[in-house]
C-alpha cells in the first residue's frame, strides 16, 4: 500500500486537497460556507459542523482519485468516520486518495518577521496514530511575513528538524514555509527562502524524501531547482488567500508544481446548495485546479 501511495503522489497527474482547517480558522471557514456561529455552542459542536462540511466534499462523486492525489486532514478528522470507516481509510480504500495529516499546533508569536510553529509536544504518539490509520505523510505550516534573513533561516531550520524526525518515523513530511501573499518584499523573501531550503535539501541523504508546500512565487518557475531536486517527491502550492482564478492562473505559469488548495477548493460551496448545485460547483473547481496542476 505504501508503495502504491508513493507512486501515485510522485507520478500521477492531479492535486492535493487541503481539508485541514484548525480550530482557529474553522469559524471563518464555516461562516464562508454558510454556517453561522449561532448554529454551534462549543468546540465539539463546531468540529462536528466542519466535519459535516468536509464529509460532503469527500463523499461527493467528483472528489475522487482520478483527479485528486491526496487530501490533508486535521487531527480531529482522523478520529472520525465516514460511514463505518475512519476518514483516512475511507479516502484510500474507497477513493484512492492518499491521506496526509496536519501535525502542527499553530503559530507562535511573530519574531524577526516570521511565525514559527508552536512546540508539538505529542508528535511521536500523533505520528504513531497516523500510521495506524495508514496515513502516508504529514503537513506543518509556518509563515514568513517579511524578508528577514534570520527569521527565514529559523523557519527553515525548524521545518527540516521536525521534518527529519517525521521521516525517521516512516512518514513523508510536507514542509510548508508559507510566504504571506501580502508581504511587501515577497520576491526578496522568496529568494532567501529558496536558498535556505536548497541548503537543507543538499544535506539530506538519498533515502530522506520530503515534499514542499510553497506560496506561488512572484517570478514564474522560481522553484524549478526544488522541483528537480532528488530528495523532493513533489512541490505543491498553497492558494494562500488568492482567489481560485488568480491561484490557478499563477499555478499554470509554474511548470511542475501542483496545487494543494484549501480556500480556493471550497470557493463557492455553501451548505444551503442543492446537491446538483453543490456538485456542479465542486466539479468545476476540481477540474480547473486539475488542469492548472498538469502544466
């Protein structure tokens, strides 16, 4: 199974759906989906509402392994079920979509123009639980706000330190040092980021494989060296707040990068839509992202 998942992620056409909104971002996501905050009264009810939203996406016939390579899940999600199966098991067994797990615990306070990840105190048991659910890999996000060399180096150091721990546990980490799309020195930040990432990649041994999740760059094909690096299984792009239209236009111009969209994937989906309206909207978004990811 692991070999099948590896080949799918590495070789097939398609993209990765990000369904990993955390507790902090969930209220806004639900509001955009048409679920107001007076429809739940505590975190348990909120997470049930977001699971209903995710389940509607994952069980839709258009959300399948023909166009979608993988899906990133929130920690709460792998404890839940779709029908009589765990969510991760459902994705792989029923949809042939490779499951990933978000493992970070959110962002620390900004320092040196970046937000590092908060400590992940329960990482080892979380990784063990992921493997029990046949999860293939992980994702962890930190954010670059300014072109500060010290801050960016700290972000990349932390990402690779934890990433290599994840590799040693038998999972593939998606390393995600996001550059904020509103950064006033975005191109300069991307240059510093690429240098720091390549330096770390060049220190890996041949068995240490990672994926990269990066903000769509200002200069087209800027990350080609990362795409071609032998230790990188795949480079994926986050939508980062860009609309679906702008995100896919930028993606099309960057050869070899595939999408890993969250907000852009769910754009235009509402709880109140009929199944026909919902399916039509989701199918259109999936096809748009799929075609942009094939370039």
